[in-house]
């Protein structure tokens, strides 16, 4: 199996760096191929600007999506972007690892997505009509691959529970898991989240590292999050609203976009 890790933390002596070393060593011990993009070490350019599209005349308005699509088609994306796209296509599994800063990923990782997820590579694919609305949310260029988040947070697990002040962690990570990964075709595995990251000592780190190793040993067998496919019949097209009656009576919010336990069980019969 080939695993591509996109790592976003600036400090080589951090908890995140230690977890990355754990991940790489465990995957290599299993015989898997591993590539790592350490965005801070690479000094990754995270802003999208005219330097990404030198073919656009300096006196012309920069339409980012249009320029991105034209560059994808003409194979004129910048070399750093093309290299990251090649890593994505090479991989069987992609891991995004980062600390949760202000309820989101670090800006450098968001900038990696903004630049690498070009039009024609990550979105804007397939037909748009009354039967289907492009190849996305369960389909797309990265279909057939798996993805997982490895995330560290400073607060307690309880703070990110259903009644916690921070909100449910699955809701906070939904825009990444569903909107960045599932959108492009990945099967998305449940996230590996490390709580109270700033208070881990040697003992609790070893427990956490062992839990991470166990997750890495089951990457190919772990059941993915049961998101609904956009073009699988559950949504009205083109409004892309969930058809009535498919959810449990108590379901609301982001949970609407995951299949019910009964649906999952029926599909496995």
C-alpha cells in the first residue's frame, strides 16, 4: 500500500512531529511505501496569486478558477503543484495531519488545498444535468483511495462532545472530511484525534502512539464514514437537497448527510 502524508506543523520537536515519526515508522515496518509533504519544511507557498498562472496577461483580470482549469488542461500548473498532484494520484491512502487552530486547519494546509485542488483535477469533473451533478461527493478523480485526518487539539474530549462548548468534533471536521476529501472521491475514515495535546507526558504519549499504530494497521479494513453519495439517489438534482424521509426522525445538521445505521446494514446483506 502507498501512503501519502501531508503534514502541517512548524516545530520539529512538537507532539505532531513525534506522531509523524510514529506514523512513518509504523507504515514502513508494515512494508508500505510512504511519501511525506512537510509543508513548513518545504516553505510551501500557500497563497493563490498571479504567480500561479503566468500565462494570464498582467493587464487581464485574474479569474482564479478559470485560470486554474486552463492550466490543468494545458499542463502549465506550477511544478510544485504538479508534484503534489502526482503524489495524490500515486497514493492508495492520504493522511492529512495538523493541529486544530481556531477550529480549523493551519493556513498553510488550507493553501495547499487551494492550490493543489485545481479545476479539472479535483473539481469541475463529469456531466451536469438533471440526472447527475458532476463527479463529486463520492465520485471524482481521487475515487478508489482512502483518506484520514490525524488531528491534535488542546482542549478536553468532553469539550468537543455533543453537549460540549466547542461543538461535536465530527461537526468541526465535517467541512474537511466531507467537503475536501469525500467531495473528490475519497473514502473517508474516522479521524484520529488527540485531545489535551499540550498536556501529554511520556506515558500518555506512548498510549497515544500505540493507539495510532493500531489505527494504521487497519487502514485497509476500517469502515469508512457512511456519507451519502450525491448521485446515488438520495438527493434531488439539481437542488442537491436530501429527499424527505431518508433520515431518522431525530437526525439533523451534518448528520443528515450520512446514511442511517439501517441503510448501512441493509447494504451489507
